[in-house]
């Protein structure tokens, strides 16, 4: 087992990585009373809920099983968590535990942030994407029909259990979606890690435990370092949005859940890298290496055929990264070095959107 | 004009009290961009929205007018604020301004806490109750059908404008409801202020500006002092709930909006004082002085005839103040000195509930 400490002062917390799901000694120090509410979904519950609950048999456990998928990440579904907590008289010393992927984590974390104005929260991410991404940074929230993650809170968990064994039951598409975020950390700030990925990406797809543990830890370290510098996203944290402004536009246009978040980010990173090259910031080799790595990770490298440039511009301009009407994008100035700019020529942006549109 | 500084470290903010509504020089230093969203309701809008907007004519103002009343303080109404913000492309530098009473302030503050995970927030309370209570402390939120204020956040405004002139258009019932919270500060921690109120309560009902300014400032000072000691409500802040556990039960049982919050707190304080006397903590003179002051303030001193003891116990046990199944109540050990106890004999509690039930 590896332990990573996310350093956020009085909100610091550990991430335990390895065979940790049913090791209740890890979690017990972080429970604040006998009440626990485990929030999970219809896919994860049959696989891991029983074993996880058994390891916590000394506690009074309320189980909330949500429908699966990004399309249910909304205020209505959130309210069903509150319904259950109140019906079962959970008080402000309760602990909400998210057992599931990013959607479960985001909603459970936001429910914990809001229930009685804030209760204890623990994350047990069961997808690769949520292990490397959602479990670090304290971003919680739900979608609105006019924009993704528009309603939420910054709220830190008390601890995170990232179990590598559960990834074996993950569909290949979701594994790839997680690898997209892992590649992101290489691209935006860690060229050495990008090179490691060029050597080991197939190992990740094969669910090789050693490779996964290394990739999860290194991704979380990269993210934790950035988040610790900038908890409320006013500066360098924006780098983490590499590929996301494009990606969110794709997710919104196609309807949440059609594209996996990681898939949209994969295509979005390709767009950001393509744009960086067209603007003369990086050379063509970075484009081809990124393209090759994404393809080997079985990720899309093009946006949907049906999306027009106008749709991208419209949807990207409601993104949270827009300030005072100017589109701000995270681009690369070299492999492993991101920066933020609002100085993007609309013509070059159009070239990128045209070049990265699927022709299928 | 009087200025009170609420000291919360990096979240400290000023409260401006007096003829301040259209003095935009007070508010401008706290605006973070050209975007403003003013949230108000159908009662306040015709009275003050136009004048307030005119004073801010240099800004791009989005007006959101909500239905009036506690019965609309829910997630659905909250979502209509998000709808408008997103439809008008408000970004994370926008400022939400609450122009209205406690319900408007609680909802707007919670919307500001959640929109894009937190945007700038300013409060312009237009009722006496919200001026002395909701505008200090950072409590924001909405109701759930199973409990009041169960969903929310601690979120501080950047500044508060408490205008005394607007109180002249306030219905007498609402003025009295505000006086209930003012009396609370006397009872729980400021015996000298309680005595001042015994001399001046009619002046408050007459909307005497000098008396109101003094009472608002002193109440806010009392509250600010308690909140500064205990921002997240783990200790002394619980004293502010004097009368509220009973009061919330009344509000929930009767349906939100039937009793005004301050009215329910008035009857609730009478119950807390009655219980304190029956438990031998205070002498009868405190009971009779409290009763007399509440009556002079035109506040109810009894709970609804239709509510049974069982209803009270059930509803009080979902209150946020309940920990590990034990009912915790704020009681008095002398006039001007509150404390929290979970050591309440159910028989004596029943006596209080029976004695304070209306026979009408």
C-alpha cells in the first residue's frame, strides 16, 4: 500500500492506494460517529457494496444507491440523497462515503458539503478516472442543463481509499477514459511521466497492478502539488483544465453520458495540442506523439462529426474558464509545460476545430 | 450611518447601518466585475428594486424576482436563480446581491456559494429580522420537506447594507418577528440590553429610527461576537438557537410560511424560558418579564393548539441540534446567560409543552 498526503493545511488528508477497499482500519480514524451513509450506484453496488459494508459492520450504515451515469448528476438526484438522510435522522456528525466513480464522488461530496451545511466526507473511488482525478482537489457538484459542473462546492474529503483491485472489473472504455486524465498530467507538467506512459500505456490497459499503482500515485502527486498551490482555482490550477474546455463542449452538445468525460478530454487535449502547434508554440512532434499515445490508449482523437464550430464557441463561452466574455484556454508551450491564454486568434481556432472533426 | 465590522479573519466584512440603500459608494468597492445579479422577491421589487438599480447604473444588472415567502425556499426556486445566471452567461466574477428578507438572503447566499463553486455575495436585508439575524453569521440554505434549513452552506457576504428607512413599509407582524430575534440577544447574553428593550419596545414598533438603529447595531454586535468565536457552530454559537428548536418544530408542523419565523421563535423562547424555570434554573420573575416583553412586542407566547407533544418531540429530533439521538436544548441559567444541555427530563418537557399550548 502507498500513502500520499495531500497538503492543504487544516484540511490535509491522506490517499491510500493499493488493496485497501476492505481495510477498515484505514477508514475508522476518520469516522465522526456511529452513523455512516454510503452512496453508490446500481453498477458498483452489486460488485463491492456488500464486502465494503461488512468491513464496517460495527457502524449503523444507510445505503443510498443512485442510478448510474453522468445524465443523473443533477439537483434532483442530489435531493434523493437528502431525502434518505433526513428520513433516517442522520445528524451533523454523520459521515457520507462515496463508493463509485467521479459522478458518485462529485454528488456525494456536494451532498456532504450541503447537508446541514457540511458533514464528514470520505471518498472510495472505484474508477481509474476518479482515482487519479476526482479524488484530489475537493471539487464537488452537479450539472445544470445549461452547463457542466455549474453548481457545486470546494469540499475536501477526510481521506481517500483508491483500491487498484476494483479496476479489474472496469469496462475498457472507462479504463481508457481514466488514462486520458493520466496522460494529461504528463502533457501539462511532467514530461518524464509522459515518456514513462509512452513505454507503459499497454500495461495500464492490461490492468497491471504495478503500473497502475505507479500511474495513480504519480498523477495524484502532480495534481496534489498543483491544488496545494492554488486550492480555489485562481491561478495554476487552471492548467488542470487542459483539454477540458473543448471536452465540456463535446459532453454538453452530445448530451451528458454519451461521451465519457475522459473520452471528451482525450479529444479535447488533441484539440489543445493541435491549436498550440498551429499557433507556433510547440513543434509537430508533440502533436504526433500525443496523437499516438491517445490512440494506443484507445481514446478518441477527434471531436464528433456533427458538431459545428459555432456550437463549440457557444458552449465554450459558458464554461467557467470564461472571464469578462473572453475565451481562456489552457495550451502548451512545450511538452510538459502548460499555460493559460485568452489571446487566441478565432481563425486559428477554427482551423483546429475543422482539422480535429471526425469525418465518420 | 453606523459601521460594524464582523471579524472573521480573511472573511471579515462590514455592516453599514442607516440610510444606506442607494449609497452606491458603499457597495462599489466590493463588486468584482461589471456583472451583477440582484435577487429579490415580488413584494420587495416594486418598492425598492428600481431605486437600488439606478444607484448602480454603471453595471450590467440581471434582475431575478422570486415568489415571496418561506414556502418557496427550496431547491426548485434556487434552481431558477441558476437558470437565469447561466442563460445570461454570468461568469465566476459575477456578484449576487440579495435584496429582501431572510428567505431571499438565505437563498441568494446559497446560490452564490454554489454557483460555479462560489461567487461574490452582498446582502441588502430589507426586514428587521434579516437585518439583525440573517445578515450576520454566514448561514445560507434552503428547506427540505423533512426539515428546515437542512441544505445549505456557511458563506460570508463581502458587505451588508442594513437600511433603516425601508423598515417603514414593513407589515407590523414582520416588525414584531424581527423584534423576537432582538429580544433573543437580550435573553441569551445581554441582560442590560434586555432592560433597554423593556424600556423601548414600543419605540421599535413605532419604527423610531434612533431606537431601531441602536437595536440593530447592538443585536448585530452580540451576534457577531458569538459568530467570531465559533464560525462553524461547534460551541457557543448554539446559544443563538435559543427558542429555535421549538420554533422550527412549529414552523414545520404548521407548514412553512403559516407562522413567521420570528413568531415561532417568540413562542419557542417562551417555551425555553418556561422549561428553564420548571427545571429550577431561573426564577419565575424571568418568565413573567419575558412573557410581558413578548406580549408588548405583539408576539405569540404560546404554541399552536393543534400540536401534540409527540409532534414536538418528533420534529425536534430531526433538528440539526440533535446529536447521537439526544435532544439538545438551549436554556437559561439566568436572565442574559444561556447554556446548552441534553439533560432534559421528558416529564418536565411535557409539562412545558402542555403549559405553553394555546387553548384557542
